[in-house]
C-alpha cells in the first residue's frame, strides 16, 4: 500500500509597519526597507496610503482595508481576515498602520489572527500620531509642571472624564470633530476648567496641516467655523500656551503655499522637495517633453568618436544632455570608463551632479555664471602644443542657442554640435489646474527657463496677476516680462536651490509684514483683491 503526501502551500509572513502621522519622510529606515520588499501591502485611509505610494514597489498588490465593497468601514475581524488571506498567498505582506501599530486600534486583533493561523509576523514601530502631531503643531506634551499625559482614543466609547481633570495633566484626544466636542463637554462636566486651552490640529505633519487654538468652552463653535478636514487630534493642557513661540512647522516661510512647478517631470522632483522643506505644496505641471532626436545616426557617430578618441572635450549644458548620453551608453553596453582621457565640462550644479552620479567628475564647471557665457569665460583657448586634439563634442537640445558654439570656435576649437534630444511642448494639464492658474489658485509659479514660460502660457494660459512669479535668471525674467508677467523674485544665481530660497525669503517677508499689520492672511491666493506687491530682485 502506497501513501501519497501533498506539499503544503507555503505561507507568507506579515510585517505590521507604523506609517507615522502622515509625512512619508517620518518612516523609519527599517519601515522603508520592509516596504521595498513587500509583495502585498494592506492599507487604510490616511498616512498608510501615502507611505505605500512613496516607498512600495510600483508593481506591488495594494489591498484596501479601510472599507468593504459597500463603502462601509470594515470590522476588525474583517480586516484581520484580509491580512491572513493575503499572507496565505505567500510572500511578504506589509500591514501599514497609521502612526505606531501599538496605538492603532485593531492591531492586537489582527496580530492574534496571524498567531491563530500559524503566520509569522513582526512589528516595525512608527512615529506615534499622539506624540508627533502635537510636536508639529508646536504644542509640547510636557512642561515643568506636567504630572501626566493621557491619551484618549476614538475607540473608547465612554471614558471616565473625571480621571483627566487635573490642571497639570495633558490630554490628547484622537478622533474627529464630534469626538473632540464630546470630550470638551465631558471634561467640563467632570470639573475641568472651561477656559482650559485646547489646540486642534487637522492633517498633522503634512503641508496641509492647520491648527486652531480655542478653549474647552468654545471649541465646538470654533471647530464648526473652521471646517477642518479629517483626521484631527486635540491637545489640552499647559503646553498649548507655548504654541505661539514653538510653532515651527506652520510658521515656515511658504507654509501652505501652492506653488506651480512647470518643468520636465524628471527635473521637477528636486525642486519640489526643496519647496516642501519651506512648507510649500508643490504642484508639478510638465511643460516640456524630452524625446530622442528624429535621426539617431548623428549621435551614433559621435558616440563612436568619443570611444575612439576623436574628442579632447565633451561639454554638457544640461541634465537632459547627460541623460541622453547615459542612455546611449547603456544601449551600447558602455559605462563611465569610456570618458577616460577626455576632459569634461558642465554648466550648472545639477548637470555636474548628474555627471558625478554617472561616475564622471567634471574637469570644468564655470566659476561665475552657470551659463554658456560663464563657461566660455573659463574655457581655455586651443593650444596646438598642449592639446593633441582640437575637437569638442557638444551634445545638446535641438533648440539650443549658438552662443557656446560660436565662442568655442573663436577660442580655436572645432565643435561637433550634435542634437542629443528634442524638447517638445507637453500636453495641457487637467482643466482644474488650468482654471487655478488663470484665476489665482496658485500662490506662486517658478520658471527655470524661457521655454517653461512660453510653454506654460501656451498649454495652460497666463498666471493670474496675484500669483508671485519667480525666475531663475535674467533671460527667463525677460521672457516672463515680454509675456506680460511681473517678476517678483529673481534668483541671485541660476540654480534651483537659490530660486527656491529666494521665493522662501520673499514669502517670509510677506508673512512678517502681514503679522506686523495685524493681518492673519498672507498667502497670495487668499488675497486676490490686494494690490500686487513690489518686486523683490
């Protein structure tokens, strides 16, 4: 008699990962590493979705645990079943939970379900919403007089408010507006002073964050008037009185500003990140599409010449030129070693950085203006004694100007000017973006080249008169003015970091001027009827 054994299907593992309060940058290193290895990610509404979008692989399966097909919130048992079913498929399941898993209502039920089904699990702690959001609001949970910190979760149906009435106890209330209003009434009823300060923060730790300060007695009325979106968190206690001095996040120079970033999609990322550091909400609108040249033969010949030693110099005037050459190298199985013995020049910090990332250290970067003219000022004249070859390879856009070519020829060099890529106008943005551009829905727009000015106006229309216009250099500013725009900010140097800093300085000055005048609104999009401010140059 023979026996037949069946292979047991392998079961995956589950990692309960804290997604933090909302800002994906607050994830721990371990959380990011775990997300990048995920096969399935189970998310809820809120921070977990943002974290998955930021760090999970593009091809990962996303399972929504926030609600069922009928649109109703799932029970804890239903969520636990989702997680265990996902694990039974095999692979790594990441269960993303807002804040820290240990404070996420339902974590225990889901972890116990894994244990019951023999599914291995681990927990990756995260930044707790209960502590992080007050920190972002400038409200410390403890002072020298604080005796205790109490956290009341939204899941606690009928808390005993009498345990929270000590004036030296900080109380954190998790939940929506209704929960906070009930908490205020319960605390007053239990004996806590009606004039106790309370701070309510909506969408904590992201640039849409907003905080109102009230008292237990008036918070219901103030919340109704403020119309804050969910999620919310309330803090009451002595730390609220310090918010005016400790509000570091919402007092950033561009906090809440919607800034239009009209660049190629690849180039917008670094500028958007810098704007976020100043508190802005960048909105990227591609105005230029970068495409290969129509006839690649010229580039193929130039690449062969580069490898065979035909050139003394290669000059890169843009990140796109570096990318075009790098893609050709990959196509032919080459790498940075092909630049051995060749001198390399770069215009602009970003161009130089992209070369370094490629493994090529530029020999020449302008010491002055980061432009073709600046490069020519530092470029050596051809010397037939010291320069064995007189040719310069110049990969560039199809619409580039002739300034650099003419200058190099004048210095005695022979220039092989090759179209490495084409720039074409991008498709128009969505209707709501076009409407916001024309009606003043954006607080500022940043122009990094003359072509971004022309193309944005061509595909979306002219920015509203109240929108702050910032330009990276004189040529871009001139183009903007030719199109009827008033330039408010002009970067001291043609670099995106300097441009973002200039806009931040401008925004900070506007904020201080408004506060000195007793005004509470200083965002241009909220002051559309006001007169245009003086240009800052």
